[in-house]
C-alpha cells in the first residue's frame, strides 16, 4: 500500500509553485508519484531498474 510508505519530495521539484513536484518512496522497490495528486497513479520500479535510472540521469 502506498499510503503506509514514507514519501520524499525531489530536490529538483520547482519551488515556484508551478506544480512540477515529484515524490519518491524507497523500500524494496521505488515508487514515484506527483505530489500534487498523491492519490493518483504511481510509477513502480524494481530496485535494479531504479538504480539504473538514477545512474543514467546522474
């Protein structure tokens, strides 16, 4: 369940209120959601896929 998880807002989210906010919850997998729509859709990544994405972005 996504409501039992700890969510952290991305440090790259816009601070000017434009609504471009992303949150991530890390456990055995990684979940990503729009912080302005916390009850909406969630992207799920396996741990290896999340590490590969973060490595590619970094």
